[in-house]
């Protein structure tokens, strides 16, 4: 039975609508949103935190109108997907297996992967593990390879805080889900790395009167909050934040598939240790033989929502430029 979810882009004259369903993968029911026909290929969108499938709503419609099938799952433990019984055992290989399971369940031989935030890691790893199933990769803001050594950042750095078992749970637990998602969106939209001073928690860094980004509506916020109500933050705190402690650095191996990196220059992740050097210093080119990098001077951590038309144009240009690879 199709899941009843409000359409993010109501338009009675449009020809296609985003549809919702579940697939049983690795013992879990995973929610997937999809739209379009695979006339030119299939594109799977992989979200980050604090996101869900909905963060790709603009891109899904655009690539579908360009002739592709767009699929956006909620990762396990996120949105409407089932939460694993043992979230503390979250591992990157589970996500790679889930991607493969979705492709097999839907009889898709080969895909383009579009990813951002922590979704980029399983995208790159999938391409390394299953090169014959990968047409190409578009990543927003996360280069390859990426070292995740945060020793030089202070104790109040948000990832360090959220890796501490119980601390984020207590921080988030003071507020309802909507307030937590609101605050994280506000903080992550800025160009500065979120760092809390001693005596303050991360959610204290933006009070309830702080305005939402102009491109993110109260309706958008309600959509995110309603879908986080199902599972809360138990698994998202494990994946990606605590899973990074168990491994998350990308391997020293070359990616054969073509890659487009879309880098917002106002994305705070651009200031993480080593990221600038990997992108600007030519390191990424040594590991990705077929690489394109597009810089967005005003782009922030949520470029695909902030500047959807620009991102859509870049993605579709990349897809069209690699059509031969979409035939499996």
C-alpha cells in the first residue's frame, strides 16, 4: 500500500508525482521515494544528517523531467525506514549493502549516485566495491579521499560532542524534535564550523527566535520534524557520528567511475582539517581519474535546497555527459 506523504511540489498540471513505497532489505523495511522513467538511466540520491529523502525533492523532479528515474531512500533508522534493533552497532558496510539491496529489489543493473554529507562515504565505497554497478557519482561538499582527523578542533566541536555517548541525547532531549531539526539546519547553514563554548551545548547555539534560512520554510521544517518523529535520533547519532570512530576514512584506492564534486564555498565542511587541501591541492585528482569540480561561491552545506536550480543544472549536465555509461 503506497505511503501517504504530502507532495513537496503540488502542481495539478504536472505530469509526474513523487511516489512512496517500502522495500524489504536486510531484514528492514526501507522507505523509498521515486519518480520518473529510466529512459536514460536511474539516479539514486543519498541524504545526510539531519536529512531524509525530502532534502532531494528539487533534484528528483528535475532529473525525472530530464528522462531519468529518481530514487531517494531514507537510510535505515531515518525517516520512515525501520530502525535497526541494535543502533549502537551501526556500520558503513550496512549502508553499502542497503544500496545494493535496493538496486537488486528494483532490478536496476547500474546507477548514478548523488550524495551529500555522510551519504558521500557509502557512495564512494559502493563505487569502489561495485564498479560494474556504478555509472557515476555526484557528491556535494565531500571530497575523496577524506581524512576525518579532528584532533586539531576544540572539545566543543559538534562531532566530538555528538560522539560522546549520552551527551547529544541529553542535549536534544530538552526540546521537541522540531526545535532540534530547526536549530541544526540554522547552524549547518552557516559558513562557520559549529563549536560550542564550555558550559554550552550545541542546541544552545541558536535560540528559538533565530530565523530559518530564507530557502527553508516552516512547511519544510514540519515535514522533516514529522518524519523524525518515527525514529528520533538514536540511530542518526550512531550513523554517522559514532560510526566514524569505528572507521569512516575512505580507503587509499582509485575510483574508476566519473565523479562530479559540487563544492559550496560557504559550506562549513570546507573548513574541516584537510578538506581544502584535498580539493584545491590536486589530491582528489590523483584518486579520481575522471573528475569534475564545480564551485558554488554562495553555496552552503545544503546547496541542493538553497540553490536548487544551479545544483540541478550541474547534476543533469553531468548525467547527460556520461550517457553511455548508464546502459548496464
